[in-house]
C-alpha cells in the first residue's frame, strides 16, 4: 500500500508537470529567461511555507507541511490507515470486524538549499540536500481457517497480527520544481538505513502549494 501511494503521487506530479509545461509554453512563447542581474527571487523564498502531500518508497506518505528560513528548510509528512479485517475478503464466514489492519508513519526532513534557478517567470527550481528521520508501524490481521472448530458454520476468522515498528534515517539530494510561483513538486533521492537493520535506496515525491 505504501509503494502504491508513492507511485500515485509521483505519477500525479509528472502529469501536472507535463500539463503545466505545455500550457505555459503555448501562453508564453515570447517569454525570456531572467538574467542574473534582474533575476526574480526564488518562489521558495517569496512563499516560504507550503502544504500538500508527500510520499516515500520506504516510509509511506500522507499530508505534508514545509517551511524555509533563508537557505535552511524543514518538512514533515504524516499518514495513517485503518481497514477492518472483514473488508479484506468476501464471503459468509470471513470473520470479525473487531480486528483491524492499520498502519501509521511520520517523517521529518531537514533541508539545505544549494542553488536556486528561475528559468522563466512560471518555472523555477531549487537544488538541495536533505537529512531525514522517520518512524512507522503496521499491524496486519491474520486469517485463520479451522475446520475443527465447534461452530461448523463459522470455521474461519481473523485475529490480530504482530505490530511491526521501525525507525529510520536517511541522507540524499533533492530538487524542488516550482510552477507558476506556487505549485511545488519536491523530488528526493538518497539512501536510508532502517532499524531493524535495512539499507536501501529511497526516493520521495509530492505536491504542495506554496504561500507566505
């Protein structure tokens, strides 16, 4: 479920980039890149705060808030889900609604801007590095089939599974694309170590709206 969420967020971001780029190109074919002397201020400085969604291939995703103070930034994302076990399988004897599948995650990122670019008045981007910490937990319901139960009409049921929790830390690079001064598409790539021990490549993406 977590990887599907990330794929959907990244796919949505790519679609929005393509649509916005095509529309802006048609409307502003005569626009010239800003010169270094008269370059516009970076949208992440003009509109330092942002709200939206953000997802990671290893941590999950959810609602997100970001804030910049000069070249130093901070972002947090948090999400959760809860699904009754009876919603996972259809049938007459599939069991108790008292047993739930649930999960939650929270991720914090410390950001440092390395370079800001204003390509046109509708397209900007910031190169950055990040350090992240994350915590997540998930519990799945176990499906039990027991034909030897006394209740012959109810020989299958669900019971609570094991709650699995982990903490993680990561480092990497990122690029934040900003369209029309407000629509932010953050992309991050790096390595993350997770306890119980796991080291893997991690990518993240999202969609936020920038404001003062």
